[in-house]
C-alpha cells in the first residue's frame, strides 16, 4: 500500500546558524533537538532507509524549529527563499519520495504570499506550513489575508503547526512546575494542541474561513483536541446566536468543509475513531511527525486500524493524494502489507 506522511520535519544547521542567537528560541536549543539534529538535517541517508524499512512512500517535508518566521520583515523574505531553495535542491535527487511545504516569512505577509507562489510554481511545493503565532498574533489578524488569498488562488493548503506559546501564557499556565514538566506541558504535552485548537476556532469565529471559503487548512495530532470538543463548540458558536462571532456557518460545517487533520504523533485507535466520527474519514491523513516520532510506530499504527482496506487506503494515501494533487508513484518500493477485513 502506498503511504504518504505529511508532517515530517527537517532543519539545516547551516541555515539555522544564520539566524541571530537572540531570536533563537528554547525550542531550537533544547537537548532533545540536539540529539536529533542529524536526523533533521538528513534527507537521503537514514531518513530514506527508515522510510524504505517501514513502507513510507512519500514524505512531505517542512522546516522545524528555526525558519524565516523568526526574522523581521526585512530579513525574513530573503532567508525564506534561501531555505526553500535549499530544500528543493536536496530533494531533487528523490523526486518520487519527497515534496515539501514552503517556509514563509510570516512577518512580511505580502512577501510570504509571493514566496508561497514562487515555491509552488518553481519547485512544485504542495503548500506552506506555518508554526503557530507570529509575534504573538493569530492568523485571523487581517494582515495575514494575503497569504490566504494566494493559497486559495493556487489551490494549495496551509498546514497550521503548533508553535511556542507567548511568554505571558507560559508564565501564567506552565511556570512553577518541577523539572521539565512545565516546558513539556507548554509544548507537546498539552499546550501546543490546545493553542492550535484555539487558533482554528478563532479562524472560524472571526469569519476568516467565510472570507476565504476555498481555503484548505491542515492541522496535525489527530485534530488538536477539536474532534472531542466539536459538538460543544458548535453549540456555543452558532451563527447569529448570542455569544456568536462573525461566522456565517456552524463550527461543524466549517471544520468538515475546510479543515483536514493528520495523525501525526498519535498512534492509538480510539482518537482516530473519534476523528472519523466527527471530521469524517475523507478529512483524515496519515502522518508520523518524523523524527520526533518514529516510522516504526507509524507503521504499527496503520497496521492496527480496524477498518476496511479501502478506508485504510484513504488515510494512508488517498486523501493526501487528492488534497495535495500528488502524482502516483510508479517506482517499486517497500510497502506495508494489509489483509482486507
């Protein structure tokens, strides 16, 4: 079976080293990132072997940790171009195994829109990945509209990945805890996911999705808590009701129409079943979150899904092939074997 993984990360130290140390966050300097720095920088070595060993046909790569979004509107655009060109050059030897989401200079939205278009047209990138807030501002701020306008025009999705929470949030919610538990709670242990869920709800209640009805957004980690909260949120934010925002459609309608979710980093069946029951199976795509999670865990998870071969195929590659308009790979590679249920 063909397997496409969408939230798979890279980081090139020769480019990260160009970012001033004063803007490099704890996320990029942590001990865990130091341990996997070689995995993040590698393309055709251990990464490709792991893909072959575990039946991953294609990885969609994205910058993790330190990219153009950390730089100001003067330095960000040039750095984004340099980074995206480096990605394109390094994956060019493996055109049937890798594609990418563009890294954008988010502090310069017009330039970010132009860079998105350039990477799609010049490098055949399949969209862009944005890491959380930009200078503590959510994407419903009208200043970011050019990016959404261009994504709609190009018919490519935007992947909204978690980013570091603002310092005020860290101080209020995640300080005073023992050892590294506060840091971990602010990131992958909880905070990343709740903040990304809030980010999506802001895009709904602000009317941003209604202003860009053809925009396709991808979020990871089995829906960033939204599947379990979807019905409750829907009851609170009904259009034209007391307490509602500027949304013209319900939360449920908007999520099903414009938001796609990946399995990245969550490899148990119960959350998947909730995601299928709420978002629908056509909105769910496989991801590993490599190298922060392993392809071995991803493979075991796919093999454990108690659905028909056809439904597993949708999750493994069909939905991603459709959304990202990926060509069918003819090259014979290792695949995961399934039995039809």
